[in-house]
């Protein structure tokens, strides 16, 4: 197992862990217990990505939840020999997702697709008027936006997005964009 610990020494990266079918919540609970008991300072967060859907039953709409990735759990961690061993040997875990079970971190776009919102980022984003940014979360995901205005206090930008052949002005949070 090689170390893939990049510049995320304190914040960690998100990885996908494969579990036995139906064990997702049990694995999540065990890893959450490890985090709470501070068994390893390199494991920060764990989640089972869920999505809401509408089901019609007896002419009534009922909103329900289901797993987005049955058989998988997301873990935010720094890969060290100890953290890798602890997660890999958690009951119900079959391995990390990646070539030869080597952990491969998720990209920002993948993280956004699973609905993971990073908690209150305090760092300033390096964006200025005229820059092009990619929207990675929210209703404009996948669009490229031209920055018109930056509001550091509100942590938002005002930008133009080309929709249906016309430029449309929108306000987007710093958390929803990636500077490219």
C-alpha cells in the first residue's frame, strides 16, 4: 500500500469504501464510533450518500430516501498505514475503491455529485472579475461561468452563464465553484 497523502494533511480527502450489501449503515456506525473515540486522528468523517425520491401510493405522493451507492460508504481521511488498516479491517468492509484496492480520492466534482457539502470553508478563493470558473454544485452544475463581480463578504460571485444561447446573470456561492 503506497501513501497517497497529498497536501491535505489536516483536512483529508474523500475515499470510497466497498462494503457487503446491506452493511453500509453498520460500517458507517463503526467508523463513526472510531472517529468519536479518537482511535485514529486521520479519519475525519463518514457518510452513506442518500437521495430523495417521490413515490405515489394510493394517489398520494410520498417522499422517501434511498442509497445513491448501494454497497459503498464515503470516508473522509488522510491515508496513513494505520488509518488504511483500521478502515480496511472494519467488519463489513471489503476494500477501498481503486486499482488493486489502492485508495483513490474523489474529485471535487464527484464529491458534489454525492451531495457532500464541505463545512464552512474559511479560506478565500482566488477569483477575480473576468475569470472563468466551473460550477460544481447546485442548479448550474457543469456550466462554465464568466465572473462579473466578486463579493468576498457574502462569499459569492455574480457571473454570466450561457444558457439556451443567451448570457444569463446568476449569483453563485464560492462553495459551488471551482477555479479552473
